[in-house]
C-alpha cells in the first residue's frame, strides 16, 4: 500500500472528498421531501414521438431521471410549457440523473421524447416534484381534457319588416255595361256577352267584386252613388283590426234583373265571347243573380277577366261591376345582426 504524504497529494485527496460530499448532498436534497409524479416504462417507436403532460405549481422543483434500457441514444428530449417555450432540452440522450428544474409559473408542461432512428427505444422515466410550500403539497399534477365551445360572431346586414298593414286598392270602380239579350244581339246587333279585364295588385291577399243588374239604365247610373266597395272594405278592416270579418258584413246592393258572371283566364276569353265551350273558376262565378258581393282568396299573377252574360233571350240588362283588392303593405328596413358561430374544441386543464 502506498501512502500519500506530500502536500500535493493531500490537496488532491481533499478535492476528491469535497466533490464526493457535494454529489451526496445533491442526491439527498433531490430526494428529500419529494413527491412521486410518475414512474413508468414505455417504448418510443421508430421515427416517432412520445409525449407526457403534467401540471405543476409555481416555485415547484421537478426531479427527472431517465435511461434507455439498452443504452441507445434518444435523439431529443424536451421540456416545455404547453403551447409555450422550451425550458430544457437534451440531444442524443442515453440517461439523465436527478436533473432538477424550477417551475417559473403554474401551468401544464409537456415532456417530449423524440426517436428519429430506425429502431425503437425502451425508456425508463421517473418524475418527482418538491413542493415550494405546504400549500402546494396537494397540488394535482394530472392533466385533464374537456370539450369547450368557442363562440365567435359575424355581423350581417339583414332586412326585416318594421311595420305592415292591410290597404284596400281599387281595381275597377263601378264599371257600367249594357249586355243585350240573345235574340236582340242576333237580330239587331250588339253583344250578349262582354268581359271586364283586370290585374290584381302585387301582394294581394284577398279580392272582391260587387255586381248589380237592372234593365233600366238610369237606375244603374244612380246606383253608382250608393256602391263604394273599396271604402266599405277599408271600414271593415279598421273596425276588425285586420281581416277578421266576413263578406256578409258588406251591405248587399239592390238589384232587379238577372245576369251571369264568370271568372275566366285569357285563354278562355274568346271562347266565352264566341259562345264556344270554355272553362271558368267556380269560386269566382255567379249565375242567375240580380246582385252579389263575392270574396275570393285565390290570387292570380296573370290578367284575368270577369265575363258577363245576359241569360235573357228577350231583354237587355245593365250591369254595374266593381273590383277591389286587399293588399298587405310592408315597411322594410335593414339592421345589423350578430350571428354566433360556435366551434367545439378540446381543451387541457388542471383540476386545482
């Protein structure tokens, strides 16, 4: 056995002892009051990453121990704030012993093991934490996942109905027709059939016609002062607050002689006037009447006709005809509206 007696050897021996004691103290400090977080083995497939997530409190110290079971190098090892900056990294790592890192702020941290080789890596990983104080001793390091709604808003301009009301519009007001009898039309000329063309206003919801028939022309002319279809309908709308009335509430005009009224399309007009076979709408047709108020909810976009026929073969007849429509008028304005756009996404969180 050799004895080191000179000063140089004594100094060297002292340095070795100090280094040994320092390593022992570091090891003791690293394990003192530490709380296990995880101790596991896992495989990192070739050309792949393996990631672990844990949460820590501000001021915590974490202690990392790692080794590859077969002594093979791991290309990179990184510790970073989740979606944040890297706080530690190592390259071509085979092992890591009691690596201590101080946590600067409370949050979720990611441990990423990257294997870029063509062979897998079998890893042993141990992670402990030293709480900064008694208050954080029970800090839950488990990272949880939840689905949250992420709502954004789009501003759009849309039109809306600010105000609406029903308005009566005249289509024809007290149109006077003389319709000859069938025999007189044949022997003396004239027409035993005539037609009144009309177009309904835009946004019509209902329309009406009033008809009266007299042989005496002067009587029919006098009736013009008594029949006011449009104004009578306006009064009914005002009193009912809308369309809550029936056609029977219109005063029935007097009549003395008979006529027929047919609701026909343009395609049937000449067939009607020429006394050929024709089609008509029963809902808008009245036969053998002396007077009538007719309500119709069928609305037509094309030009229509009220065909008037004298059913008498002997006497002519004077017919007074009025047409009015109830129109829904709307006041349209624009406004900006926030429309929500909801996207659902996964979110990591700590249950502390």
